[in-house]
C-alpha cells in the first residue's frame, strides 16, 4: 500500500507543477481558442436554425477536420515535451523511492495527463456552445442539417460519420482514440528524451503527426498509409467499424496504439534502468537537466 501511495504521489506531483508552468497555460490557451473558433460557427448556425447543439456531437466532427486534429495532436507534443519530467529534486526522490517506483510514477503521470488532456478537449467543445446546449441520444437537428445540406459554416461535416456511428459511439471512440494516442505519444517522447536528448522526442512525435499529412492528402494508396500512421488511426472516418471496406478497423486502431504504448513502456524501462545506476549516471544520462 505504501508503494502504491508513493507512485501516485510522484505522478500527482508532476500535475501540481502545471499551475506554475507557462507551457501549460500556452497549451490551454491555444487549444481552447482553436476549438472555440470551430464551436462558435456551430453555435451561430444553431441559433439561426432555432435548435440547440448536441454537446456530445461536436468533438467527433471537430476531430474529423484535419486542421483541428493536427492542433489537438500537436498539443500532446507540447504537453509532454519536458519528458522525462526531471526536476532539481528528482535524484533525491529516486534515492528515497527507488528507480522502479519513480519510473512507475512517471508512467502513471503520462496516463493521468493524457486523460486530463482528452477531458479538457471534450469540455472545451461543450463550454464553447453555451448557452445553446443540449444532450441527446441522436445527432440532433443541428448536426443532421450540417451533414446533409449546404450551409455557410466553413467546415466539413461528414454525413458518413452519421451512417457509421451513432453519436454515443462516435464520442466514446473519438475520446478513447485520442487518449490512447496521447499516452502512446507521451511514452515515445519519454523514451527518446531519456535515451537520446530532449529534442529527439519532439522531433519524432512531430514527424508522426506530419506523416498523417500523407494519408490525408495523398491520392496514391492512402489506405496503406493510414495503416502505418498512428495519427491517422485516431480519425473515425479513416476507420471501418462495419468491415465493408479495406480501411483499418476500430480494433486494428486500438491494438496498434496499445501495442506501441506497451513497447515504449518496456523500452523506456530498460533505458532508465540501464542509464541511471547512480546519482552521477543520473545527472550525466538524463539530459543534464539537474542542477546542483
């Protein structure tokens, strides 16, 4: 029980540091402002139409738009760019708790941070359409109209999403895929920043997101690109939940993201245990971020 409390304390310590970290304030401002621009157009349309907006239907459509998906995913890079979350007292904490507990605390932090980020994205979509907000079991009049008719809202609303998913399935899968992608990307940044240097994780994670451009814009066999693009696997319209096409299935997307996350956790553990056998090695091998 004591070990579990120590692990939780380590993860929560990183989250408490958010309140004094300008990087987090920038992340919140950029992501919320971007979501707000999308939601405001829906809000204006709903007011003209005379019907409230179904709050659970906003995020699936927003995340299906390439630009907004890229912004949200780049937000994950900004969230975890300071991995492996080493501070001035990290060496002292490791001496008291041990490398394994410290490592478990960092993994749990990536998990909690991914969950909180996904929740923040969802809540931002809901808050942005207040007070013209409702919650329904179906897509609602606003999204049905946006997806099936011409309109002045400058965004794409795929009617195919309404055919493939009910609104509850769409929001659950969107949030789960975003959460798993965030966790996977956080672990990749953790691994590379620990093994190479602070910039390597950002370069690799940014490259993963930019690679999805190829799937989104390529006219040459985009399905094959989607299958090997973790970023693209988080967009529902890139997946086939019915098994009627060559697009990857939802199960494929979940298994791919989970497998990569597990692999990065194992590799990071090996790297951390190999490179941090003493305080001296800790200082020399964790990017030189600790100052006496």
